């Protein structure tokens, strides 16, 4: 979502005379679009600000801190980093031109932390999006308040965009070359957007509608919450719509009912298994990924075993896993039973080695098979091109002709943990 927001900021500032530069040292304006989800991400912002202060003494660019760290820390940022001119939250960056005007008038410590999702989406048209695979935010914010998570405080309450606005943006992206669209939302599965006739439409309905656009070849969506995965429409669209890729990111966080309850996830491990089974029934070749947190307060060896057991039971194609990071202001940061760092590290290593084993196993089933790959960018070496499989694996081929933006059949001949290697078959 931060990538999408950054593209929107670029589009917004373009008519005001700003172009993206790779020559950072000569930039007039530096925007750090920040993430507050874990302490490490959030602290990185201050080390970047320190580097900017030291390296750009001569050029003195205008410095903006945008995103969730801006929302969470507000004016504190000006105190910790004196070179910051503007602090702007993730729901108010559409005001950047006005805020930059204030800096021009020598106003100090310019700040905007308002929550006005509607304005943000209405005011910015994607100008520069030459990407064949594009993101499209359809829902933002979160009302679920998992006890470890800062998102409800930094992104605000759940908000779904209107169907005509989403459709218009999809057409725009496609007219600029997008062949794949990934629908984004903190809780994309709780999307319900108003249509022209004021009817409320679900995610499944939206996917069906978008899939009718001829030039659009692939649709994905991320991130879903298990609790919301109850709409029959969504299961059916997975079974019936070939443009919807056979892959689902469905964060489980933990395999222990005790920890899930303490996290306020509002579902059990059995419920998670039921959803997985149901998706497999409707779309047998579907691949699953998840997020896991290890070392959540109160997590015992037995609770961690339950997480390993859930992973064994499901069999994931790829996953993200993190050590629990206490976030200021969240309920979990002050409950008893904080797990020592050493234990968190050991558990993370154990979990990740199991997840890697599963990822390799998942990849191995494609050895010798021919699959559709959408090519997206050049690889590291001459003539190498990298694309994505339907299951979101990276696929590497060699080609002397330009195939970026095209979907080609590829015969897979080699399997790695993070990629498949093959040859384009004609
Ligand atoms: N909305 C999604 C859901 O409900 O699963 C997740 C969105 S969150 C931005 C991405 C992931 O960051 C979460 O799934 C969780 O695994 C991880 N995360 C969030 N807060 C965390 C924390 N305090 N410590 C470690 N990981 C965290
Ligand atoms: Fe955070 Fe996701 Fe829970 Fe919302 S549902 S609080 S975004 S982890």
C-alpha cells in the first residue's frame, strides 16, 4: 500500500513541477513514506533522516515524513529530527501541494494528520503508471483492533471506495498498460463499496465486474482477514473466474487458540482450517501464504508448537514471519508475559526453516511443467527477464526479444527456493 501511496504522491506532485529523480543528492524535495508496523521499520526513518541531514547540507532539500510513522509520532518527529519540514499522515497526503506552499512561505513544522480518506482518493489521478502489474487501493483502514497492531490507529477506520471510482481507476491503469491489477486493502475481504444505484457490492462482485474488461488479464487481492472469508460469492468467483489468480494471502498469525484469543483475532485455528479446506474445494490448485508472529506475549512452547502444527497441516507456498514487536499504545505492549528476545529469535528460525521447506516443496511440483508467466522486469544478467507465475512465484527466463508486459508459456526446468527457471515455449 505504501508503494501505491508513493505513486499517488508522485502523480499528485507532477503538475506542481516535481519529477521523480534518481539523483537523490540534487533533489529539491525528499519524501520518506514510512511504515510503523514494527519498531525496526519505524526506527529506520530516523537513521534515514540523519543521513539526509549530513549528506545534503549544501542543497538543503525540503524534507517530508509521510505515512504511518508520521501519523503515530506527529510533532515528536520535528523534535527528534530538526531537518524535517512537513509531517503528513497517510490519509492527508493529497494536501501536500498546500503544505509545500506553507514551507515556501517559511512556515515551520507544517503538519497534517487529518483522516479524510474520501478526499484523498477523489483528488488524485494516477498520471504516471507505466506498470504492467498495478496496485489499486479499494479499501483502507481497519476496525478489527488486533491487540498487537498499530494500523487502526495510523490508518483510521475501515473505508471502502465507491464502485464507479474504482472502475474508473482500473480503466485508467489498463489504458496505461496494466494487464494485472492487485486490489489492495488492509482488510480487503471486508470490502463493501457503494455502486451507482446505492447497492452495496462485495469483493467477489467487484472481481467479477473487473474480469469482464477484456484487456485485463490477471486479478489478485491482498490482504484478507480469516474472519471475513464467509462470502459464498468470493469462493464461487475463485472457482469460476480464470482471471483471478489461484493464490491467497490469508494471515493466520498463530496456530494457538489461546494466543489467537489474546491477539483479538476473533477466530479459532479450526475456523482457519475450514476456510482453507473450502477454498481448496472450490479451487483445488490454489496456493496459500500467511503472516505469522512469534513470541507474542504469553506464547508458551506449546503455543508455538501449535503454530508449527498449523503450518504442517496447511502447507503454504510462501509466507512472511516476524518476531513480535511491541507497538506503543497497543494493548499487547503492556500485557504480562513478554517473551525474551532470544526465545523469539529461536522460534523464528525454527518456523522459517519449516516454511522454507514447504516453499521448496510447493515449487517442486512445477518442475518440468509449462505455466503461464507474466513478464515484468529485466533480470540481473544480460537477456534475463523476470516474471510472475499464477501462484506469484518469480520465474526467470532468457530472451533476446522484449517480452516485458507479455504473458508467455514457460517450460520450467529448474527449481529454487525463491524462483523457478525455465524457457519460453512457442
Ligand atoms: N490486515 C492484515 C491481517 O489482519 O492479517 C495484516 C496487515 S499488517 C499491516 C501486516 C502484518 O504485520 C500482520 O499480518 C502481522 O503479521 C505483522 N504485524 C503487525 N503488527 C505486528 C507487531 N506488532 N509485531 C510483529 N508483527 C506485526
Ligand atoms: Fe492490524 Fe490486520 Fe488486525 Fe487490522 S486486522 S488490526 S490491520 S493485523
